[in-house]
């Protein structure tokens, strides 16, 4: 058993006679101990404080079954146990409801983004080669190890489904002529050439120009919009469901590999309305994406806070400080605030 994972579960009535892996310690309460009371107790800090010091091993720290069963649990009569469980579940249900409310709002906004992306493609279909320039990148080889002329270099890892990730930038050796021909400009669309997952083929992000003279890997394809095509609009249409399906189609091959190339991208066409209409689409999608990011961050904060409050509720419950009255909130807040950093 690995208690630091904090993974506990109750066996429901649908499971009877099954076997458990040796990675589990099965605790079966006797007639004097309510199963729900035991379950909530093993989730508590009081139980964790007993078993964590018993862990042995470095790469796979674990506790033996007999050591878990040797832990102490103080419990009142069954009536009081059930009262305590009822209070815990009441508090937990409120936290669950708060999380569900935020999650529902996030799902609604994400659905609106999906609908908006699906409807983004309006205007005459225009070959990509008529509205943008397509360019491959530099292959990273031992000969490209940075020496006299190190140049910043973007890799596939820098282009994520959420946009650019510039936390780690590599460098390659490149001449001034190569930099002049191949360096990125703000507004370039960087397209991932290949991926193990067909659904991720051709994921793209707009280069923000934050690193001057930046080059890109040959597994990234640069699409540079010409006048009349807004980079932000191209990114939106590129990531729309219709375009994603088309990219998946052109990326497939008889060998079963899924890759894109400059030649394959040159076969694509995209709807290109007026610049004014492109700007309207960009403004609407950006507003929805901002709402989605805000709600995502709010949900993450709520879940972190919920974890802290749940542990505080259990601590209060198993130390006799939960009464089921309105004053419980103050005790729970006090315990949550007193928790050391990283306790969650």
C-alpha cells in the first residue's frame, strides 16, 4: 500500500466476491464500526500521520498490510459515528455543488467556443498558397551544435495545444543567410508536422515575435499570412473542426503514419472573408477563450481550496470539533488556514 497517493475507495454493493491486487490493503469493519466512518477516517490526516512514517523504500515507498492494520482508531458508538458521517457528507456535498457549478459554466463556455469555431469558416474558399507562404524548418543534427553563431530554435515541444510554451529554448548553429531566410516573424503560424495521435496532427500556434531571430525545427512548418489574411483569423480557422478533419485526411498515408509536409499543406484551401469579417470572428473567439481561461483558473483554485477544506472538515470531525451547527464553518476555516504549505 502506498498511502502518500491518498487513493482510497469504498467497495460498493455491486462488487461481491472479487479479488484485490496486492497493492491494496483491504479493511473490513466489524459490527461496531460504521463502514462510512472508517472510510472517512482513513482519508483524514490523523490516519495519514500514523501510516506515512511506516513507509519503506525509495523508488516505491509502501506500507505493509499488517502495519496498516496496527494503526489506532478511536470511535464512539454507532449512533454517534453515523451522526459524524452525516455532518461530513453535508459539508462535502456543499463543496461538490460549488465545484459542479463552476465546471458547468466552463463546459458551457467551451461548448460556445466549439460552436463558434465550427461556424468560423465563412467566405470564399481560397487555396492556402494564394494567401500565405509555406516554409519548412532546420533539421537539428550534430553539425548544428551551437558554436560561433548560436541561434534560438523552436521545437515541437514549444507548440502545444494551448499555444506557445517558451519555458525551454534550444539553440543551433546557423549562418546569417539562414537567419535572413528562415527566421520567424510575429504573426507566423507554426504547424506541427507529425504526432502519434491523429487528432493532434497539424496543431498550430501563432508566433508572438518575443525572441528576435528565432528559427524553427524541420518538424514545424511555418505558414506566413500575406496581406489580407489576419494571423489570428488563420489560427482560429486552422483549429476549427472542419480544418482539423481536413488536416487529418491529408496527413494520413498508406504506411499508417500521420505526417504533414509543405507539399501537403499546399493542397489545402480555407475560407477567407473580408478583413473586417475576419476581425469580427477574432474578437468573438478571443472573448470566449478569455472566459474559458478565467473559468478554468477559477475551477482550479476552487478545487485546491476544496481539497484544503475537505481535509479540515475531516480533522475537525475526528477531533470532536464538528457539531453540525453554523459555527462549524469558523472551525473549518481556522483549520484550513493553519494547514502548512503543501499539505494538500
